[in-house]
C-alpha cells in the first residue's frame, strides 16, 4: 500500500467517527423535541437555537462530573464495561455504506469505514459483543439492581438476536437472485443490487408496479417488520426497555455509573439506534440509492445527494424509535419473552423458508420443468 492508501483509510475512519458523534448530538436533541411535540410540550429551548446545543451542554457536564466508584465493584470489569459498550457501537457502523463511491487520487473509494465481504456477519458479531458490556456492567457493580438489569439483558439479547439474524439472512437469500446470481454478505453489494426499478428484478410486473424503486422492502416486507421489532429490542428501547427500567431497577445496569462512564453507555445507545436504522435502510430501502438529478443540478449537489438519500431513509426509521417511545407502554417480562420466542423467531424461520423456496423456484424453475 502507498501512503495515499493509508491516508484514505485513516480519513474514512475519522469521517465515520465524526459523523456518528455529530449525529448522536442531533439524535438526542431530536428525540427530546419529537417526544415533547407528541406530548404537547416544548422540549429543550435554552442552549442554542431551538435548544439544539442542549446535548452538547449535557455532554460537557458529564465529562467534568465526578466519577464515583462504589466500594464493592469488581474494578477491572467495572472500568472495562463502558468501553465494551462504545467500541462495538462505533465498529458496527464501519461496514455500512453511507454514500456513493468517490474518486480520490485516482482511486475509487467507497464511503464506508471498511468494505468487508462479510459485512452482515461482522454486524451480528458486534451486536453480540455489545451485550457483554451490559452484562459485565451489571455484574461488576456489586449491587442488586444493576445485576437484575444485566440478567434481563442477557435473556433479551438471546431472544431477539436470533430473529434479527434470520431477517437479515432472508435478505441475503433474496438478493442472490440479483446481480450475478451469487449470494453476498457485503452491504455495499446489497445496495448496488437495489439500483434501478422493480421491473429490473421482476420484468413481468405491470407498469404501475414496475416503476417502483428496486428496494428489498417490497419483496421482503415480512423480514423488514421482524427486523424492526428485533432492532428495537436489541437496542433496549421502549417498549423493550426492561433492562434499564427506572420504575423497577432505578436505572438498570448503569445505576452505579456516573460522569463520563455513564456518558459512554448513553453514547453507545444512541449510536446503536442510528446504526440499526442505517442497517435497515441499507438492507431494505436501497441505502444511498436514489435520483441524483445529474446534469440538472451542480456537480457537488449531485455528488452529495446519495448521502442525503441515505440519511433521509435512516431517519425515517429513527423517527419510528422515537414514536414508539412516546406511544407504547413497557411490556411485561413474560410478554417480552413470548413475543420473541413464540412469535418473532417462528415467524422469521417461516419467512426465511418461504424466501428460500421462492428464490430456488425463481432461479431454477419447477422440478422437472424448464428453468
């Protein structure tokens, strides 16, 4: 590798870091405003225009706040847990393409931290790693309330990660019918296969349906719903926020954390919300694919529009996270388990089986008949 290649890699990593930090500040403020709007309140309105700097003020306060360490903690794990929460959250977004490839120094550079050919497996691995942070934080705090939050987190993650993975596998099976006919786990390639209109994949569709964008959402709507529910549960958001239920567990797994250590858990949660929304937009809504109006607008606008489309699609799903929090009451724990094991996982298995059968018939035709 030449020096330019190293600089490009460093630039991509820094771009992802800066993007996530800025969007996290925006997302916390946006959630407060959306929930306030739904509850006929004003929300933050003091720090900066429309209160948009309130999150920055809270972050500065937490950074300089005293960090209290209880006497009975397992110190090593207690200090490690916040890092185990924040680092996988950043790494998850590294494999998500957030714009069309650009040319730098004669090289085509994808707008993503790392274009892995096993991107979906990497996302599932990082999602599993994040659970360790919650479990270790709860166990190492030396208190009953955090321990209960950690135990709940373990059961909840096991219950819903299976459904989340099965929904993503269904997309992989479906996209094997497109492109060169081979399956792929690369998120960049999955986005590329959603280019154009729906008639590209299904030429037999009538005209009014064929002009729809070639998003996986239309053929994988069931997987999309399963993915959304599982993603909300995986991020411990309402109505699945039993891991940190204030009314029952004071604050759950992070009850004994303060200052910057608590801020790292807070940061990880909001990064995971956006990352899950970005994954949903990438797998089901075409990612950055969209009309760039090339030739009709200035070149820099046309180059920026793919990232704009990606953010718009991602924030449609982010808005659902906020809407659910403002609308639905918290589930009982038995309801949480029943939804995961009796509804979501069987539904995901059935959907995957149907997708596999139909994909096989689409590629190879009926047994004994022509292709």
